[in-house]
């Protein structure tokens, strides 16, 4: 009898999880639609919906005419059942104060609030800065702190899950051992930390140039640093210690110069220096790129030459990536890549065709927001949903 009882509880749990997964994926559904999607009987799906309603995971949001008889109830997820908070910690490269952008996403995937603030981590402990930011963005969103079920952080660094620590991170205090676990203790919820470029690739997969690609790589041309995310069929290649894609450290041979790295060749400082040599100046690398694109569009030969030379430098590094990975698509992103847009993408494609033996499609990013934050939102919301479904799926 114990075995039968346990089996009944397991079946109920599985039915509840199946019904909720369809509501989460498709939005509003009637009882009949859920019955067709799950293959469950009318009494079984009715019981599952009753339990999900009592658990405040779904609710009736309307009625639909179903011919003769009473109208069909329409069910949707209770968006306030759980929230995910996403944070993007970025170093602008033009100041010693990194920028923290945060957003609250509800269970239905709606962004309920967002804020941006400057936190000087040289003077503020990262744990205190994150805790304060989470509290502030929840207040901004007008949501309670208690239903926050996941905090997902994007930061420029390599997260090593074996040691639960960040490596190669330049933001002060973020590389210290025990930081991530301390964040979990202080926040009282699961905390995920990942490389910002990896999370930007999550955003590209969900809503950008990579959404229809079998696989792709994202080359991040940032204000402060470079990075490469490798998406293999929707799964990110992270490396043994989370360091896959730290392309800025890749050694390069530059004609007429000493041994350098890819960062020295196309990083923010290099973009500014190259632009100045072509008579283009702006306060930031992204601003310089945007100015060059505008001038090149107007027929300025110096601006076109700048874009061409920079694209040639980018192609030198990309040719090594293409030779090793042979990706079907390379997306050019990051603040500088966003500013360069299709013009830079086309120039890189032309230069790469001459430098690399393999044929690869080059595309400019279609995301013009904080891509790392958007990816953290996607990852955080997915984790919350998976956790709820896994909990329901256990008796």
C-alpha cells in the first residue's frame, strides 16, 4: 500500500508539473486546451489545476465561449508567485566606478522594474553593494522581497564552479574566495554568477541574431575588454574552469610592433588610438565607433578607412577562432560592436574572407540594450521555472 500511495503522489506531482509547464510556455490556456496538450483526462487535469490554483501558481484570468454550456475558464500563471533579480556589473572603462544595472522579472517573464546605479567597489564591499541593489530594484518594481527566488549576476570574469569563485575579474573585490557563497547567505536565495559575455550569448540565443542558428559564437568588443562566448546547439562551452572565451589574452603578432595580445589590437584603448590616427575622436571607444559609422555613411574616406583597418585587425583574431571552432555564425556584439552595427559586420566579413580558409557568416548583434543584463534575466527566469517544476515533479 505504501508503494501504491507513493506512486499516486508521484503521478499527481508529474501531472501538476506537466500542466504548469504548458501554461508557462504558452501563456493563457483553457482546461480543454491543457487536456489536449497533456493527454490527461478531464478529471485529472481538473484536479491538477485545482492544486496549482491552491498553490497560487496559476489563476483564472478570464472566460472563453465554448459553444453550448458554460464558458470555459482561462488559466494563466500567477506572475507574482516568484521573481528573479538580474544584475549586470560592468566597468565602463572610462571611470573607476563600475555600473550596476538591475532588473526584476516575474514568473510570466515580464520585467517589473529596472534601475541603474554607480557603485564604487573599491570603497563598497561587493556583498553589501549587491544586497542594497537587490533591495532597491525590488522597491523600484513595487514587489515584495520575499518572493525573489533567484539572483543572477553577470560580471566580467570567469566563474569557476569547482571553486565557486571568479577568476580574471578586474572589478575590485569580486575575485575573493567565498564571495559567491557569502552572497547566497546574505540574500537568502540561490545566486548564480556567470561571465557577462556568456550571458550576452544567452540573450542572443533568446532574442537576437543567434535565435535561429544551430550554433554560434559571440565576439564581444567591449569598452573595457574582449570576450568570446561559444554556443553549441544552445549549450555554452565554458571550459574546465569557466575560462573558455577569454580571447583578450590571445597572443598576437602585429606588424611593426612587439608581441601583443588581441586586447592590445582591438580593445577599447586600441580603438581610440586607431581612430585618433584617422582624425576621429570621442570620449569613449563606443562613441568613437558610432561617430566613425556616421561619418563613413556620409562618405568620409578617413572614417571608412578606420572601419576597414579595425575590421582587418578583428579578422586576425577571428581567423584563429574560425579555424578551431568552424562556427556557422559569428555575432559581433559588445558596446563597440553595437555601435559598429552592420557596417562593421560587413567590413569584418570581407576581411575574414581574405584571412580565414573556412566560410563563416558574420552578423552584427541585434541587441542594443545591456545584453549581459538581458541574458541574466533569461537565465534567472529559466532557473526559477525549472526549480518550481522540479519541486512539483517530486511527491
